[in-house]
């Protein structure tokens, strides 16, 4: 995407969106380290450009399905920070009343159909949403975020096939973050991930997933194709996972190949937030004061959300049983 076509407000919105995800994830990282959270917490620090770039091209009427690493997608689609932090903290005020936790942050009112603890679990959900959108005829699109680990799941082939046959308004977004839990992603995936879609006659592209402008541009083309009724597209966004598979498994940082790659991907030249900051400054669109103001707004938002979550009552452990009983009736 040519940044000259974006005004200062649009560029700042992308910057602030990525910064909000980064600071929320850092808050969760620190809370887990203090022992304030229970259960698995999978962070997307360093991958913010994919969520923000794609969701910048969507409206509230569009749908997304996410992965176990879904906080960024939730935030980028407009989900409540207060509700998310409360949910992950097991509070009744959480977006799922504290029953879903980190792996299942969901806000259907914003078009966020949920994070998913099953690898590739969101693929069929997003395909169903795309089919519903097609039947509705309102021009909505669906996006499925999934990782390189899901790129070799059979459900991906099924969803690619049916979405191509029926020309569903669906965008497949593979966040190839280089690591499948504890292994290099290319050690378990044969061939190029983006080529999987080509077998179904589907437009497919590979982008720098740490360049929010490149991601937004690819998403713009794919979403426009959906709205014209021309069918699905596939985007492979190449990024890198900075944190361990989940918090508490820090030993992954000792793997030699990961340690070397980490130096490269956390450099100012590769970090998505630093890169956009550089564009904003170099193109004379923003001053240091503009960016400091954005940082202050984000910091205040995280502080308010954290205070809200902290003050909220714990979730009700009897709620699932009561819901099940009411459903049975």
C-alpha cells in the first residue's frame, strides 16, 4: 500500500491499533508472571500488523474467526479491552462471563466469532459465516485467521474446496509465524503454504506480515473481491512469534535457531510498530508529540481496563450447570 494515499488520521489509527494490542499483551504477560492469571495465555507480541492490517479493511458487519492466539484479532475487530481482560482474569464481567478465558475470547456483536483452542478450528466456522453472508446478500465478508500449524490440517483443504466451488466471500489469512509450538514451521509443512490455495484456482499472495501497510493492501484487494461476488482469496502473512508458545514455557527461548531469529525479528527494521513509526516520522506526517500522545491514550485505556477487571467479581462456577439445565428444559 502506498502510504501517500493514507492521511495522517488513517496512519495514526493503524499505529495506535497495533500499540493497543502490544500493550494489552504486555499487561497479560506481566500479570501471568506475577501469578495473577490462571490457565494458558498465548500472546501475539510482534504479530500485531496482521490483525490490524486485515481488520482495517473490515466493517462491523463482516465476520472473523480466530485461533488460540486471538487477543490481537479480538482487539483489532473492535472487541472491548475491559471485557477481554476481565474474561482472561476469570471475572463475571468478562466478554464470556469468565467461562471462556484466553482461548475463547468472543464478541459476536462485533463480528468476532471467537478464538479457538483447536488448531484450525476457526476454518469451518468462517466458511459457514461466509456462506451465511452470501445467502444474506448484504455484501459482508468473512475472514479466517489461522497459523502455519493449521496449514496442513485436512479441514483447510475442505474449506478451500467448498469456498472456491461456491465462490464464498471468504479470505483465508495464514499467520505464518515461523514456529509450530516448539519446532521450526518449515520442518513440518511441505512446500509453500500460499501454494495450497492455487490448487483450487484461488488468488493467493504472500506478504510481509510485519508491514501493516502491505497487509492492509493485500486485505483490501481480497475483501473487495469478496464484495464483488468473485469468491475467496488466500493471504500468507509471514511474521514471527516473539514469545513462547504460551506463557510459562520460556525454555523455548533457549533453542539456538530461535534465539538467532529473535534478534532479527525484534530489530527496529522488522518490528511492525517501529516500522510504521519510522514511516510516520520520515514522511513528515507525525511528530514525536503525536506518537507520544497516541502512547498516552493507549496506556490510559489499558490502565482503565486493568482496573475494571481487577475490581470485577469472580465468575460464577455454577453458571454452566444452570445454562445447561435451562437449555434442557
